[in-house]
């Protein structure tokens, strides 16, 4: 979405649904310039946001040991993420 907010100023806002998180992620920028520059920035922001929401993959797993290592890495990330989430809600 592009909204004119002043003479030569545009607010550019893009939204992309992130299937991994289950909700839309947004980016917003204010552009000084003309409408064409604002449209270019909109395309750029949308592509950056889509890239950040894309599936990264699991890496290379060829042995059972690799699978266990990957599983442990994911568990440690979840534990850290849960601790941060709980600490934020305590205050």
C-alpha cells in the first residue's frame, strides 16, 4: 500500500503472510521522492519480506547422527525461545 503523506513524501507498507508463524508480517517505510520511487521501494520491501518468510530447509542429513544433532539444535532453540517468552510476560 502506498499512501501520500505530504509533498514528495510517501508511506509504503507491505504485508506478507508467514506460514511458519501463522500470521502476516509487515514492513513500513517513508520515502522522499516521487510515486515511481515509492513503487520501486514497495517491490523491494515485498521481496525482502518474502525472502525472510521463506522456508530455510533443514540442512544436509545423511546419517542418523546428523538427524539427532539437528533435533537437539531445534530443541535448544525452543527452550531458549520459551525462556525469553516467559521472562517477557513476568514483568
